[in-house]
């Protein structure tokens, strides 16, 4: 029996780990343990509850005004002392590019435990964008023993870095999670959600916005807000902009100060099932999130990526996503083009999703059974 430990700390990691945890837990060839660092406490707990994930270790690591170096050192130390030294582990699974991922990989390496990296090989090519995620994933790739890549491009990135052993293209577990999540909410009463969000006029075209990344703090975020205001004013009566505002004060305070318009609805952060539902109700999605760039095409939703560079270039190449950065003019022009040009909208909405078909977890399991 293979003893595996999943370590993660944020909502996106939990979403992408959930279907794999479920798949391995149902197989008698694996003994599964789950550890969380809780970089995103409340949002993480929502996903754990939705996917019925049992947590064996909870570090609850976050402190007010914690710096990156403090967080990283605390994580390496506590993951080692409070989790890895508690019992035998054959594999440590990490997903993505958070500080939890890098710290978990370092801690496991020091204990000579094999690291399995899910969503391996993503690269923007700029170590400072996204910061610190790009460096986190580059260093994790140097430590990991198994690399499960979502696309051929991701595999090629690793090969260019002379990482050639145990590199597999399997798709992205986020699509597995999306399909599983949609099944879970399929029988839920939509009237409850429509009542909860009665302030939103769903008879209009819905533009869903998510924006929270560190590189957009400050002037870039203010420019994004200016773009949203221009879209809202020029399309009043036709469009509703729905923005679940992230709790980070760098985002929340500016959003509530600037985004004042009748057809801009600032709402609280959505839990995962509500986010899926809201994405499904939307016509266009503006985001700086990585996961949504992958999920939205499965729902037939065009995505405008509000980042200067993206490591998910496959979506750009497949034309399911359009890179607009924080440039006000680009955000406005591309959004209006999608609203006003139906042929263009359909060409983006119906483009093939390059990120998988919902069978990634099973592929990973079958490979590890032979390990």
C-alpha cells in the first residue's frame, strides 16, 4: 500500500486536489492523508466541506501582516515537525505554485520523501510575474520526482529545463473538479441562489469579474476599475457587472471606493459551488485567476485575462482566452467587441478547451499504481 500525503493551503489548490483525493481514497492500493496549511482559511473550509474532504493535519498557519519569508520559514518548520515526522510517507502531493507548495516540497525533500507535482510545467518566463508563484513552481520542479503536466506546452517547458524523467501530460484536475462540482449542484434549487442574489438582473448580459493577484495591486487595479466603470456606463441597461470582491484590503478598499454604478454589483466572495453557478449564468468573464482560465472554456464562456503575461498560454493559443492585462483601453475594447459582435463572441465561446476532459485524476492514479 502506498502512503500518500496531500498538502495544500488555498481554495484553488483544494479544488484541484479534491477529485484526486477522492480517486485515491477509493482505491485500496493507497492510504491517503490530507494536511492543510490554511493560507485561505474561510475559502478553503468551504471547498473542504463541499467535496467532503477529511483533514488529518491542520496547521492554520496565517498570522496578521505575515511576510513571505516568515510564512515560508514557518511552513517548512511546521510541515516537518507536525506532519512529516509523525509517520511514514511515500509521496507528498503538491499542486500549483503557492508558498505552501514550495515549502512542502522543501520539507519533503529534506526528509527524502518523493514529491508529486500536480499541474507541473506552467511558466510565464518572468520570475517576477506572477510573484512569487513563478519562482515557486520553477523551484518545485527541481525538487519533484513526478511531474503531471496539464498540456504538451507544460511538458515542453520542463524538457527545456532538462527535467525529463517521470514527466506526463494528463490534463488538468480542475476540469475533473468542475464536472464533479456541477454534478453536486445539479439537483440544488436554483431559486435559492436567484433569491440570494436578487440584486443582480440576470435578464441582462452578465460580466463576471474576479481580480485579486498581487501584481495587480495599486495602479494596475485602479486602471482595471476605471475600465469596468467605462464598460458599465456605456452599456447601462444592457449589462450587469458582477464582482465578488476579494477580502484583501489592497483590493476591497479600492473596489468599494471606485466601482460605484447602478449596474456594477459588488458582492462577497463566492464559495466554490456558487462560483460555478455564477460562471454558468455569465456571458463574459474578466479574471486574473489561473483556474478560471481553465474552467470557463468548459462552460463555453469567453475569458479576458487581466494579466500582463500568463503561464496558461494554451488558452490564448486556442482562442478561448484573450490577454488584456490591466490596460484600460484593451479591457474596454475587447469586452465591447464580445458584447456587440455575436460572430466574434461565438468564435471564442465555442473554441476547444485545451485543458482536459475530466479524466485527469484517473490517469494520475494509473501511473502511480505502477510507481
